[in-house]
């Protein structure tokens, strides 16, 4: 079984970033954690990021296969897990007519457990986020979406939309300024009574986020042109917030600390031909529903796929001025490169490298405000043993050169800045709608901040390494 091709058209993006580091007056949950007291192709086991390919094949309501799918839950003709749609088709007076117009609903439940052999006193696995609670059950995502996907590649004008809601512990890492958080960083509609903290405010362990809400329009030009307007996931990088799109339960430092999660704006995608796609748009910054300084964010991109579909190369770039606490015109630039190659029908290799720089991002040893840099090298290897079982490995080197991304402290307070992560795991699909993802993860860092009593970034800042054994179960519906 071949690994899914959904990552073939990850794009290149130019972006203006938002709101800098914690000591500069952060106003919403950025990746740093030092201030936290506890802070219609063949299905594949691995489903990476997609731009315009549907997440799963859709059962057409007027076909015999669809009727069989409703009666028998899942068939190869459908390749869908549409339990929610089945219920609405049978019990809702309006959903059948909506479904006939290609409106569909769905979602998943993602829940897991991460064992930390060091048993940190604050019960957090930080700087590992998302599955951040140690030795404790987490319902990471109860995820619902409603959409009308555009017929990308068709020969007629089309329109669509999508809205997503996420409830669970992952909400904290997917909030947007002005939406889930107020302009000063305080929780908006979620509780402030909880063990998490950011920007001087407390956050509940469980909460609600709306990571996507957009309209989309399609034009039959070249091989397809679409325009997306609203709030949407970033096209940058390799890993995704959405659990079914990742092989591993945990995430890389690159995704957690070096890249945006969402944008709000307008994004255009042009399919030049079967092998080339470009993207351009304007948005409001990293993880921002609103921008108090009214700074624009330019998005642009390109992706190439080989004729035999075995190799894809994708380059991403973000750049623009943003208020980061030191200055309201501080440029943040991020370049991301992703290469994916199928050596065989069963073996896939992925390489990713990011480089980022934030103007006025830190205070150096001479107490001057200077740029802050970060970069990374990630490698993934996936092997499908059967059509229901796959194994994978991820090795990462993340360099937080000026301590602006992870600890988010001035440069003169810390040393080191190197983070290493090795993760091995498996994906087992006992049912088309169920994925089990066990993993073993080892992390090490030389980062220290003696004046802050930081002996290392792990075990509540008292260790230079961490070993995690965990996993989760995803149930799609």
C-alpha cells in the first residue's frame, strides 16, 4: 500500500508574523512555556497535510454504493466513516437535501495517554505540547466539521465553505488572537480556571477552538484556480493540527515552536498543471483573527510533484512586519523546505528544514535589542507492513539560537538552545474508522538558564532529557 499523496502540494508562503516573545508583552498563547505553572485514491495509514484534495472520499447520496455504505457503515466503494452523516440522513428533515448539494459533516475523537518516566512535579511533558500532560488521560480532540468542498479541477465555476470546531486539551495550542483570546491575551469564551498559563493569564485544561471558518470559490482556469476567504489552517510545514493527518501522536518542535497554525485572510491557489501548483494571498498574521496594528500578511507558495508521483518538493516562506513587544514594525521571516519521496510502494522518506528570523526578537549579552533566529532539520521514515499496520520514525534537530521560541527569555539569561528528538511508533488500523498510534519518544537539550533555576527544559525545568511512552486512539465518524 502506498503512502497517501496528500502532501504533494504543500505550498511556499510569504507571511507577516504576529506578536513576539513572552518577555515582550505577549497577548496570546505563543509556543513558549517558561511562564506556565503547568503550561478518492487509495487510503493510507498516514495522511499528511492537504491543500485541495478532500480529506476522505465522499459517498454520493444518489448512488447504490452510498446506500450500502449507510446500511453497512463502511465499504471499499465508499472508503468513508460517516456515522454522523448516517444519523442525520435518517433523522434530520433538512440534511438529506443539504447532502444532495454536497454539504457534509464529519469529525473524529482523539484521546490518549502519555507516560513520563521522570514524573515531573507539575505533571507536564513540556516543552512537548499537545500531548503535554504526564501520566494522565487526555481527550485531545473532539473534532467536528461541516463543509461543501469545491469541485477542484472541474470545468465549471463552483463554491464551497468549511467550518471546524475543536474541543479538548489541544484547544490551547490552536487559539487565535481576537477569537478564542481577547486582544490582551485573556481567554475569550473559555474558562480561565486551570493549570495552563500564558501572557500572565490562566487557561482551563479543556476548551473550545474554531480553527477554520472560510468560504471558497473555484474558477475553471488552467488546471484549476480557487480562492479561500476566512480563517484557515496554514499551508506551511508538514505536520497538521488535525490528528488523522499525522503519523505520530506527538509533534515536532518545528511544528510546535517554529511555524504558525492558522491564518485569517484570503488565499488563492493556482494549479498550473499536474505537476505544479502556486499560491498567493493576504492574511492578518500568525494565529490571529484580528490584528490590533492592522498589519497585512503576504502569503505565497509553490509546490512541485514528479510525473510518477513518487517525489514532491515544497518550499514555504513567511515574511512581514509585526508588533512583537519591542517594535510595531518588526519583521519575522520563515523559510520551510519539505521533500517527500517514495522509495517503494511501502517505504516513504520525508525531509523538512525550516529557518526563521525575528527582528527585534531578543536582548543580547550587551543588553541590546537584536534579531532572534531558529532553524531545524527533520527526517521521517514510514514503512507499510500491511494495509492495516505501519511503522515510522522521526528524528529532529531544532535550534532555538536566541531562546525566543521555546523558553522565550532574553538571550543573556540562557545558554545552549539545541533540542533533539527521536520518536518511533506505529499505526494500526483495526477498522477503517479507527487508528491506534503507540509511540516511544526520547528528547534531549543543552538549554540552561541558571539565573531562573532552569537546569534543563524537561521535568519542570530540572532535567536535560525526557523519555515518553504513550499513544492515542482516533475514531473517525
